[in-house]
C-alpha cells in the first residue's frame, strides 16, 4: 500500500511542528507545504518538499491535508479540500461559527471523508491516564493561562485556549449543556484576553473554566470530582493524581464526630493512605501532536475513528459561542460597554463582533 500524500497548509508556529513531525507517521508522507511566507520556503527546503504560496495547485495531488492557517481561513480552505475529496485535519477551532462548522460536517459526511479537529489535549498522556477513572463527573474546574505570545490574535482566548477544556469536559460529561454564565475582557487587543465561564449540564454537573493569555503564570490544570473519587490533571507537566474513597468512607462507616483525640491524630497522619488514598497515575510518555497525526492517517485508511471528529469540534464551538454571547452581554457596573470593561469604555470594539450570528451560507463557488 502506497504512502498517503499529506500537505500542511499554513506553516506558522504550529504548522511548522506538524510538518516536521509527519516524517514519523508510518504510511504517510509530507509532500508539500502551502504558505506565502518566506519562512515557508525555507522550511520546504529544509524538509526537501515543495513549498507553494497557495494550496490550490495541490488539489488532485494529495490524499489529505493538515490545516494550520489562521482561524478565519479554516472554513474556506477546509470546505474547498473536502469538496475535492481530500481528507482534512483542521486545527481548533474548527471554524469561527457553528453554521460554517455544520457545512464542513455535512460535506465530509456526504463524501465519506475524515474530518478531524485538532483538539490535541485529547492525546495528552495525563488525560489518557486519568479519563478511564472519571465516569460521571459531578464537578470540573479547569485553568488554562499563560503569558501573551502574540499568536492567534485573530481570535480571543475562548477560541484560542478555553476551547481545549470545553472539548475535554464535553468528552467526559455525556449530557447537554443546560446553562452558561460567563464574563471576560480585552486587555491588549480587540478580542477578549481573559475569560471565565460556568457551565451547568442538564444532569447537574457543573464545569468552571478560566482562561487567560495575559497571565504571568503558565498553568494548564483540571480538577474533576466524581461521586467516589477526585482527579487532578496537569496537562503541561503531563502528570495526574487520583484520590479515591476507602471502603469504610464509601460505605458511610466513617464518623469523624465520634472519634477521640488519638483517633483524629491517626487520621490526620494516614488520611491520604488509609481513608482517601491518593496515588500518582502511571503515565505513558508520548507526543500528543504526533499521536493525533497517526490517528488521522489511520482514519483515512479506515483503521479507526478519530477521537475529535468534526461533530466534536462543532459541539465545542457551539458552547464557545454561547460563552462569547454571555461575555458580550455582561455589564460592568451597569456600563453598556459590556465585555470591554470599565477601563476600556471609550473604545468602540471589544470582541471581534457577534460572529456567532453570522450566516453559514458562504460556500465557495464552483
């Protein structure tokens, strides 16, 4: 069986990583990169592949493509590839509005093509270690923050960072989102740079998200509480811990108010060993982006399903849009400036605009 011919479209920071990793994917071959920048030409020469300013000449010459362009271009490039029977791995967010995401999902379905979304944290080894122990979560608390990188400035922090944790929460909670509360504000540009959101699912699970790209501290963590255990996941350090209830605690035999001083002292010393045993989960080291690429190639060959499908990307985007709508509607001390916050009340723009209400009928002609 011949190697799959794969192109990388858009070779900024993430696209360059994609291009370099593809040589490690068995049965797939990087045949070209498409990006008009001088850096792309240098990368093409380094990797020994064609470097084109535009992806269109590759149509008919490739089996699949990884789309790592600026987010505003995801829809146009992906739809064009799909309508020419080319499988697509689209970096997150899948598109900038749900209507466009629906178009991509429908087109991929009609043509029986793989449409994968780059929710790469699905492949984080810490999450993979913890997720089998996280059935029926009751509470999720996630923080994703770091310094300003000057990347992905065409979108705000909700679509840039928070959407990772939205996607993970949706993968853990098999339920509909019943309500959304959120607030956020712009700091350095026209889009929100920090945001906080609270989701309540129909079954009662609550998920809190905080995301910031203007934080002095880098943090990518998640706490998950279930009925009989709690888990802590550090996506950055790729570590995970789980705390479970002992049988006596689970059965309700533990009565803290009936203990004498000596028994209480013993419990303090042995709490996380005998009563609420805490353990580090074994982690299988891997490169999440490489594993994502391997899954993409395997899915094209019909060997497995992708973890984050177009429908999954669309679902995460739908929740993100609801969060953005709440941010836009929030009022600081009654100020009609909304999400911009009192400090920025003289500016005319905060978020990029109500893109969540844009029509989905922007298909490419031809």
